[in-house]
C-alpha cells in the first residue's frame, strides 16, 4: 500500500509539472487545491486502512491465542478424562477387593465358629468322660488298690500300690489324657511298660476302660516279679 502511495505521488508531481506549462496560475491553484484535498483524502484513507490492518492483525493474533488456549483446555480435559477413567477403574478394583476380603472374613468367621463349636463339644465330652472316670474312683481304689488324681490339662494320674510284695507302698503310675480325636492316650508310665501301646489301642477299639486299667495293673504286677 505504501509503494502505491509513493508511485501515485510521483505521478502527481509529473502531472503538475506538465499542467503548469499548459494552464495559467489560477487554474493551477485550483488544481493544486483539488490535489491537496485529494492528498488529504488519500492520507486519511491510508491511515484508516492502516489502522484497520493493525486491528485485523491484532484480531488474528487474538484468535490464534484463543485457538491455542482452546487446544490446551481440550488437552487438559482429555487428560482429566483419562485420569478419571483410571480412578474409576481403581475404585472398581478396590470395591471388588473389599468384597472379596469381606467374603473371606465372613468365611473365616464361620469356620472359626464351627471350630469353636467342635472344640467346645470335644471339651464338654472330655470333661464328661473325666467326670465318669472320677466317679469310678472308689470302685478302682477298693478293688485294685488304685488312687486317681486329676492333674493339669484335664489329665488323670493313676497310682497303683500294693503291687510289689517287698515294698507295698511303692507307686506304679501312668497318666492318661483324652486327645483331640476323643481317644484315650497314655502320656507317661512309670516304670515303663512295653505293652502300653497295645493296651491303649485295645481300649480305643473296645472302649472297655475297666479292662484297660486292670490289664495295666496286671502288667505292673508281672513286672514286679522280674
């Protein structure tokens, strides 16, 4: 636009030079006034369009800034959506894990309750059997010269005397308990008997406890003669 203005001014000067040689001063002055008016109009128009061009450039710059900002916001929104999706996925996994953990805890509670019931039932049965054995104390003492003592861990200690004719007060002792399976189990025997495992197996099969105690006494008696 500036090049066109310079070219236009040059052509105007040439035009006025030719015009002076042809027309008079008055006509030239009128023409000059017209030229000046035209130049002012051109200058105003040039300034106006220059301002418009600057405003246009500024508008383009602003539009580009807005476009870049929109792109950045879109990118942030996309990233936030991806993060939100990941968070939702993690929450779903945690909910599933919590559900599995809750189910496992419930299963463990139920299993523990069952075990407690079984243990309680076994303990009750053990106590009942020990009580029955204690009630047989008088019978055993009278017929077999036997003393029965309740010791730690619900065990019973059987003490035989009047076995060794040389030393009637010498004790022959074995200790009996009821194991987790509810079977009789000899935990100690003094003096030791080789046949105690056989007697223990037999009483588990027959549940004849009186015969079991009697057989142990017979074994102790036989041992005293050796």
